[in-house]
C-alpha cells in the first residue's frame, strides 16, 4: 500500500502524536496536518491526498461538514473518521456525509492501516465497536434517515443541534439535556457551541428567542395550531 494522508485534529498534542505514529507505518506518507475543518479542506485542495484522518469536534468547521465538502469537491479523497467516541449523534452524520471509515482514537497502528487499505480498495473501514453499533441499529430499529431526507433546518443546523436547542428553550440545563438524550455533557456542550456559532448566538437567552422566532419551539402558554 502507498497512501498520502492528511491528519485533521484540533488538539495539537493528539494531532502531532497521530502524525508521528503514521510516520512509523509502512506505505503511509503524511502530506499535511490541520487544526480544524477549514484547514483540512484547504489541504485536500492543495495536496489531493488519498485519505484524510478526520476528527469530528473541531472549531470553525467540524469534521462532518469538512467531510461533506471534501467528498463533494474532491471525490477521489477518502475520509476515515478518527474520534474519541462512537456515539450515534457523531457516527451516523459522519457516514451520511461520506466518511468511508470510522475509528476511535484508541485504535492501534495496525487498525489504522487496515482502515486506510479498506477505503482505498473501495470497502469500508470500521472499528469493531462501530460495526456492533450499526448491527444493533439494523436489528433493533430503523436506521437514521438517509441523506437529504431530514427536514430543512435554519442556518445549516443538524437535527441533533435543533433537538438540543428545543430543550434549551424548554429551560433544561446541560446535565438535564444529556440525560434526556442519553449523551454526555461534553457532547451537549459541543452541540451548543456548534449551534451558537451557526446561528450567531451569544447566550442561552438569545438561543431561546431564536428558537421561538424560527418556529422550533413555542413560548409557554401557547399551543401549536
């Protein structure tokens, strides 16, 4: 295998560690590293790598949006997600955006090589944990909506971000939102940061007003007609 790779991760220590690890693996050449999705997209345009190892939670442009843009404008470049958690609200949007591989950051060098080999040969490179999660969805319930079937949401907001916004409008704290959606508080904070950035919001009060104005929630004492 010979693969030219770009690494995207907003944590410099993690990013440098991944670059160092890849440098020790046979057949892999790291041609660039990015600290956010915007840089990743620019590096793909500049270097035309075979694969991007993509973190998901990054500033300016997150990994899902960067993956979508890369797969749209540079279809010859494959994306393998390399993130901390295999959670549904990260997993399925990333796969719908065009990622062909999905690994957690505890993956070893051999597992990364196998995922890169898989996506370059037209297959998928999924960690065992992700494979189990997909199997659970197939056997216990319907898969999330396919790309293009979600309802239109304002300012490029994802369905999960809109769900978090509605719960903010209902007066829930981050801890209460996490319990309601069965996700971590860190994930809640990530969604809030993303939706605030997309909608140009600065605090929860403005977020509540935004939800009312955009029709995502209604003030107390009113009802849908």
